[in-house]
């Protein structure tokens, strides 16, 4: 029993319109904040989880491709050990982001990657394949992406052929974009009936509300059908378009087979892949050069910042040095004044010392004179004493005694 639905189709083929209708019928496309935001290319919204597209882009890039240049994938690629992380991420998207038994996953990139997504949901799924006129898709891609018309046609063929292979064995409803926008109620009713029969939808689903989600006015008249100079659709593309148109309706077990691509398609796609690979390589080189430039710019900015910081530091040190010089000058001036004061004191003290020395010399001279006079006086006294003693010895004793008494008095 199926428990979820894949919406499959080429870019610019109406997958978003189908997803909008199926959400109105009760299928869960994920939280609005996790979906791709509407833009000029799809103003009504994509009804597609951003992480689904991101995962698919990573897988395509891993094999050297992209959405506009699908890589060549060998049989059983989804079972390779290197695919395990991607398979688990796909399973986590279904298991964590969507309602368990009423989920809807839509992304045109799923068409070439269906083997991995089917493995992630264990083939418990059904699908709606929507097909649009190849020239309309090619013109839409030319207007939106500047893609050459023939490249757009070859890419339309590649997506649809891979979808035919990838959906083989599943319950699939094939619908036409023309019928979806021209008869939205009838087409939505037909899709609802198929999904109900596969237990994907309940019988009471509001088909009118779902049909109201289809906005025919958003279909752009991109293909100048009446222009005689317009490129004709190659026969191989027309035959594949008719083959797909004949598959319209419900297929409980989808076993369509698939016509092989023409040589010119393969050659054009190989050239496209090669060109994209070269472009990616050139882009990588440019990005590497830009990173190197940015790194050099960052280094230059850091150098300038360091230079400015050094300049500020030098200015601050200069100011400190200037202040220190002023301080040293003040100290020098103070030292000079102090030195002059000391010199003046030294000179004054020297002069005073010289005066003291002169006075001392005078005193010493006076002292020497006094000592000389004293010695002379002592000498004279001794002479006088000896004379007196001699006289005493020569005078009478009475006279001598009288003299002594006189002396004692």
C-alpha cells in the first residue's frame, strides 16, 4: 500500500501547480517556513522543501552534474556505499519533515534520482508525472536561464526518459500540463481518483478547492507558435512527446518502456556536461582566486590596522617621551639651580674658610709672639730670681728676711 506521493516532471512543466492542488487534497508538503520561497519565476510558490532541492543538488554535483546538465549514472548507483549518507538524509526528510502516511515530495531534480528516493521510502509511494509541451519548456528555460532552445529540448527529453525508467513498477498517474491549466477541475478530479484508488487520498477530498489552486493566468505564452522563423521541434522530440501523451491517465503498475535518445541529443548533452564541468572548474578557480584576493585584502587590512595601531602606539610613546623630556628638563633646570646654589655655598664657605685660616694664622702668629714673650719673661724672671738670690746671699740675713716678708705681702 502506497503511503506517499512523488510529483515528477521536467523543470517549468507545472510540478508546482500539481503540488499545490495535491496539498489542497490533503497531502503534506512540509512546513511553510521550510519551503522554497516564491520568486519572480514562480510567484505562486514551489510547494517544495528547501532541503530536498539542496540534497538533490549535492547528489547531482557529486557525480559531476547539475540540474541543467544531468550526470551519467550507472545502473545500481544508488546502492553504492558512498550513497548511504544521502539515502539516510532522504529518509530523514520523509520521516521527520512530513506526515507519516500522507506525504508529498516535489522537486524536478527527483526525476533522475528516483532510484535513491525509492530506496529511501522502500517503494511505499505513488507518483504523479506531469508532462508539458517540449517547446514551451525550452522557451521558458531560454527566457529564465538563457538556455539555447535545442539544449532545452534535449534536457526535456533527458528528464522525461529518466522519469520513465525511474518510475517503472510504481502506481503512476500521468497528466498533461495543457489539460491541467485548461480543465483544472477535470484534471484534478482524475488525479484524485487515481490516488484514492491507491489509498493515498480519502474519498471526501475537496477537489474543487484543489482545482482552485491552479492559476491558468500564470502560464506564460513563451512559444511563438505562429512565428514562421521559430525553430521546429525535432522529430525525435515530437515522437517522445506523443509517447508521453499516450501514457496519460492512471497506471497501477507503470511499465511504459522508453524510447532511446537520438545521437544528437546525447552529443548535445555530453557537450553540455563538458561545458558545465569546465565552467565549474573555471568558477572554482575564480572562487579560489577571489578567496586568495580576499585573504590578501584581509591581510592588508590587518597590516593597515596593525600599522595604525603601531602609529597610535608610537604617538602615545612620543607623547610619553615628550612628557618625560619635559620632566627631565624641569629636573635638569632644578639640578642646575641646585648646583649653582651649591657652588655659591661652596664659594662662600671657601671664602669663610680662607678668612678663618687667615685669622687662625694671625692667632697662631699672636700665640707664637705671646709664647716668645712668655719665654723671654720667664727667662728674664729666672735671671732676676738668680740675681735676687745672689744678693740675698750677699746681704745681711736681716735684710734678706725683710725682703722675704715684703715678698710675702
